[in-house]
């Protein structure tokens, strides 16, 4: 693809599958977690790859925004979405300076997105350690190497650091990276978006209130 033609190539791409599910907002549950779990189950039934992958956006203290993928580790009844990372990574440092984030799930084959926005809190040492120990040993070793998001001047340094970390993990399966952190994003708003071929997409937003959740439809 050459850049001169890119515009035409992009315009010709298919975005939505032929069959899209219907979204009956009238019968939607009164809380977003129940609906999220139904949609996630649908995504898994439809064999969508990485249905628990989230595009997570954070901002630093000056308002610069960055996004990256993370994995959703859990969702609880109170409307908290969990993910984990190294607190010393860019996202960890940004969340420390500005504990607000947005999380986006996108299930292309269903024409669905779910957008979660809210405040992020760090969970305690114990919960973070449990999350770390549940990771495969290679993932634990990579995390142990640390320095996530720092410039890497020499890739051979990484190999050596990884081998040392892997040996440490193998020698002590209970080893926990102290900076490993389980984060909980407490939703203030959750939006469920269902594409339609007529482009009258259906959007249902839940807003957290003092005593539960309020629902409203949004213009597409
Ligand atoms: C599908 C997918 C899942 C990922 N899951 C995680 C994760 O759960 N935690 C994590 O720290 N990084 C995860 N990563 C790597 C991040 O996208 C990112 O490269 C890394 O965390 C550094 O981000 P930062 O510099 O913004 O802190 C994942 C990447 C992909 C593509």
C-alpha cells in the first residue's frame, strides 16, 4: 500500500461483520456489571480472541494521555474492573500522579465496545502478590527484570537480565516483585455500544449515583 492510495484502501475496508446482535436496551439490567458479564460471555462463546484485553488510557499530571493494552483480571459486583502492572512503569507512574483512567473493550466480530471510566485505586500488598504468583513463571521473570518502559540501549542486557530473573523465579517460586500492583478501576460511567448496519448504533450509558446506577441512552 502506498500512501497516495492509502485513503482509498482504508475507505474500502469492511469494519463490521454481516450479522450483528440486537441490543434490547429496554430489558437491560439495572447495573452495568451484570450486562458486562453477559457481553463478555457472548464474546467468549463467539471465540473472540483475547476478549479480556483492554485498551487502558491514563494521563500524566500535565494532561498528556497514553494508551496501551492490559488484561482484565476480574470485575466485581461493586463495579470495579481489575488489571495489574508494574507500579514503576509509565502507566504506574501516571496513575500515581493522576488516578483516573479509561478502559475500552472492543469485540469486533460482535460490533461491540464497552467503555469504562473512573478512578483507579491500588489494591493491597496481599492481593497484588496473589496476582503476581498466579502469573506463569516466564511472565513473573519478565516482570522481575523490571525497568518497564525505560529506554533499552542494549538488547543483550535484557537477555542477561531475563536469564538471571528466570533463575531467581525457578529457585524461589514464592518470590514476589515488590512493585507489582493490582489496580481497581471503580467505574463512574460504563457505556455499552452496539453497532448497527444502518449506523444508528445503540448506546446505553450507566452513571454511578449515591445509591446505585442510573441508565440513559446516548445519541449515536
Ligand atoms: C493483549 C495485551 C495484554 C497486555 N497485558 C498487560 C498487562 O496485563 N499488564 C502490563 O503491565 N502490560 C501488559 N501488556 C503490555 C502493555 O501493553 C505495555 O506495553 C506495557 O505495560 C508498558 O506500558 P506503559 O509504558 O504504558 O506503562 C499487554 C499487551 C498486550 C498486547
